[in-house]
């Protein structure tokens, strides 16, 4: 795990994941990389170790559904930690915050806000899928 954390910080990545002798690095913001892995390559998440910069409740749900075994994060929200504590995932972090802020620091992260009152990881998955589809659809129209 120490190597993953080092790679996260020295490489400027948003997330690093190790599983079955393979290490992958990711740079997208938010939950996009974890969601894409869960929906396209779920076998890579099963039993994985993850080092991530920021984990909110949405990301936590995706990691639980992916069956990861271990997580380190620089920043975790209270609700993400509460959700993760109901799983078998070993969690370590540097700072716990009441909620994850949006990119402009003007309020809460939209995914964190959307997932706030939802109880289970299974209920969160379709919410994130719909959210990312709206974002991706909007970005396709702009191009």
C-alpha cells in the first residue's frame, strides 16, 4: 500500500489501483474512473488495493460494489467512512471532512449531495450512472 500511496502523490494521479500484480494509474476527477472500471472491468476491482486523493460516499459505494479489499485516501467524507465501515474493506485516511466540496469550493460535490441520504451502495450505482451519462452527453454536444 505504501508504494501505491507514493505513486499517487509523486505521479500527480487522482487514483492508483493495484491488483493481481498489476498497477494502474488514473487522472480523471470525481468517480468516473472507478465507475468505468466497475462497469467495464469489474474483475480488476475485485480484491484490489486503492490509493485515492478524495473519497466521497459515491466513490465509496462503487468501491464496495467492486469488492476492493483495501483503501487509503487523503480525504474522506464522514458519510463515505460510515458506508465503508459496514463493509469488509480496510480503510485508512489522512483527513475526515463533513462532506466533499465541489470543484469551485462553493458547496457540496454533486455526487456526494445526490448520494447523501441513500442507504446502500446498490441504490447509489444507478444514480451515479445517470449523473455520468448526463455529463458525458453534455460534453459530446459541446465538442
